[in-house]
């Protein structure tokens, strides 16, 4: 977050952004102890040190706050996954680099991924919809990139959609497994190796797939 330079008063915009950031951080921390549906804006306001009415200067509701956290959780991951698919990567490179990026991102944004894993099933409707939408965007972007690979030339759009869904859902499951694994290096290593094997199996099958269209 941008900080004012020494000797310069903080601008109104900077104060607003600092408070918004504090609200997001407080909600992320508080929702780790309870689900977002059980969280009140009064709890968040108290944690930040603002009056409840000040909350509405930044978010319309707790659900809107949750959607903002979803957006924040996915934006950098999607950008990184797009980067590794640029150029002309082989299928095996896509698998290895995607898993590596995912694991690094889970460790850097662990609280965000815990939030996504919890709210994906039990969050408010708007938050669940936002998570579903972001996962769907990941699938669409992956399907678009897969369509550029020569091996997929004969495939239908539905074939590409199904393959991208399998890959993305496997990555979601991997992220959730890493977060719930015992805190031992060998446990995480086993999850990563299993994920790589699963995706390679999926891709081997995909390369031998005969499209019906």
C-alpha cells in the first residue's frame, strides 16, 4: 500500500485507501475464526477502529467486502498462470510450471486461499458466485491458450472446455490439500508429486483424444 512520504501530510485518497486496506485485512483475519456469513460489519469496524457507518464509505455490505477479497485472491494468480502459458510451451512444461506457480502463490497468499476454500462451499451467495466466476475465468483463459497448441487443432470447443475444467479443478484440489496437509516438507512434496502425475495423466489421455466433431 502506498505510504505518504516523510513530512508530507497524508491525502484524503491515501487515508481512504489505507482504511479500505485495513477493512480487507481485518475481514480476512476475522473470517479465519468464523465464516463470512457469521461476520458482522460491526465486528469488522471495531477491529479496524472505525464507526460502523464508516464501513459503508468503502463497501455496501459484508458480501461486497467478501467479493472484493475474492477478486484480490484470484487476480495475481490468473496473471501468473497466463504468463507461463505465453509463447509456445509444451504440455509437460505447462503442467510443471503451473504447479510450481500455484504452490508458491498458496504460500504467499495462504490466508486468501483459506478464505476461498472455506467460502467456496459455505459463503454468502454473492461470494460463492464470485468464486465460481473466477474459477470459470481461469478455465476459459486456459481453454483459449490450449486452443493455440497444434495438438488440439481437431478439438471442439467443448473438448477444450472439459480439459481446462479438469486441469483447473485439479489445481483447486491441490491448493486445498496443501493448506490442510500436516506441516511437514514430505507431506507437501507428496501432494505436489501426486498433482503433477494426475495432470500428466490427464494430458496424456487428452493427446490421444479423438474429438467427436
